């Protein structure tokens, strides 16, 4: 019974508004006081071992790369290139928004960096062109979650460390689902534009000189995902080394463009340190929490319940997605991933799920959670960027939830959508 008390206490702390990291840590302290059989020295050792992982070095570096890209002007250059490529399709800048997020996803690996940096450029351009602000913010919020699905991905690095699975396979496994998410969002934009449900002014046709200028300005930002993803897939460097390459490349290009100043570099360093302090706090606390519930064999008990009470694998996976969506409404994608992974890994053995496949659809669930109230991180970022109410943003997002959930279910029930490319490339 003691094992379940830690979960009950954690949920109570969440309900009364205690931050996730503190709720996790206090729950562990509560468990230790009740059980009396765990030394605090062991607790310190577990926290240290959780954070003592070389692949985790990639997390602050990819984060810093994304922040630097925003500072040195990658975002508006990417947006201009996307506008030249797809801006004339019905839905105009809505498609440009999604395509720009896809390109940026291949560099930063962070949904919040996409929403906060690229989103500022996208929403301003769409508002200036006559698009409804709620529609502009909804597209930006929905497309931002593609960032952690298309490689590289910060959250995939963390899952790879927890599940002890190849981060390279995870990165490549996210490519097809990420593209599916992008194209499904574009389909919704196209339909709403054609049906007149949204007024989507079509921008004028770009002149040849404008196309050449956009290509020249965008060539170096567009090379970033080619270098990062291509280097990882080809084995030239590991995902951790790729994160360092991303930072170095951004600094070099920023110096070349003369847009990188010492003050901007300091700003990026400060933002990285602030965000990483929070992230690593959650990782450490959640790792300790997961260790405690593993000791009490709670994952095995949950697996036993699902195997004995749910009729078949199809229902189990549906139930699992439902639970993950609910968790995503109240926890960040990172927190829910770290909490649920120790439970799901034994379940993967029971259901004969590949851990790469499991990781991708769990991460998609968490990223959809970024767009769901009451705690969606992307929602609150876009509320500030677009200067609209949370109610208006959620209302505008409703048409975009459906295609994202459809993609989630397809990825859940058709594992080859995830595993085809990793199996093809890494034989």
C-alpha cells in the first residue's frame, strides 16, 4: 500500500498547485518518512546517477542552438524561403507557417523555441496580411509541436537515456510521423481556406529577384538541418556531437551575417541556463520518483492490471493513449515522459512493442499535450506572443486537434510508420 501512497501524495500536491519538480521530490521524501527503510545517502546517489549521462549533454546544446538561431535571424530567413516555396497555395501563409516549422524542427528540437521564436515572425506576417489572429496563433501552436518529432529532438534524447535505446534510431523514426503531422495540418488549412471558413489572403506572386534573394538569405539556415540530420544518419557524429555542431554552426553563420553580437550570445547563454536548471531539476526528481515506484513494483502491478483486465492489444494501446493525453493536459511532455516511461517499458515487453515505436507515440502524446489546457506550454507561449486570450486560442485550435489525433492513432497501430526508416538505414 505504501507504494501507492507516493502516487496519491504526488497527485494531491499537483492538484493544490505545487510545481511538478517539487511535487515529485516531496513525494519521495514522504515515502521515505513513511517507509523508513531508505537512506538519504542512497537518494543523493540516485539523483547523481540520473544526471550522470553523456547523451544528456545534447539537451542544453540543442536548446542553445535553437535560442541562438532565433537571436541571429535564422527564423525570418526560413520564413521567407517557405513563403517563396508554398505561399501561393490556397491557405497561403498558413502553409508557410507549417513548412517553416518543419524546417526549424530540423535544427532546434524544441517546440517552445519554435513557438516563441519563429512564432513571433509568423504571427506578425499573417496578421499584417489580414489573417485572423486566433487562426494564426492556432496554426503556430499546432505546427510548433512538430519540432520534437522531426529530428533532432531534445525529448527524444531524454527518452533514449531512460529507455536505453538508440537515439539515432529514435531521431530517424520520427521523420515519417513528423511529416504526416505537417501534411495533416496543411490539409486542414487548405480545407478551411477553400471552404471559406477562414479568410486566407493569397500573397502576391514573388518576383524572380525576390526568389533569388530569399534563396541567398536562406541558404545557410537551410543547410543546418542537412548537416545535423545528415551527419547523425551517416554516422559522421553522434547526436550529442551533433548538438555541439549545431551551436558552432549557428555561431559561425551569425558572425558571417554580422547578426551575432556578444550581448545576444550572453542572452542565449542565460536563457539556456535558466531553462536547463528547470529541466534538469525535473529530470532528477522524476528519475528518483521512478526509482522509488520501481522498487515497490508499481509498474509491474499496472502491467498486470492492463494485461488481465483489458481484452486485447488494440484496447490496451487505446487506453494507454487516453491516459497519456490526460497526463499531457496537466504535465509538461518532459515530466509525463519521465514519469510514465518506467511503467511503459515493462509493458512494451508484454505487448511486444519496439521501444523506438513506443517512444515516438508517447512523445507525440506529450507534444499534443502542449496544445491542451489547462497546462499546455505552447498555449501559454503563444498567448504572450499573439496577445490573445487562452480561450480564443483553444477555440481556434479545435479544428487542428482532429488531424493530430488521427496521426497519433495511425502511428500507434502501424509501427512500420516509425520503424521503416530506422530498419532501412541501420540494418
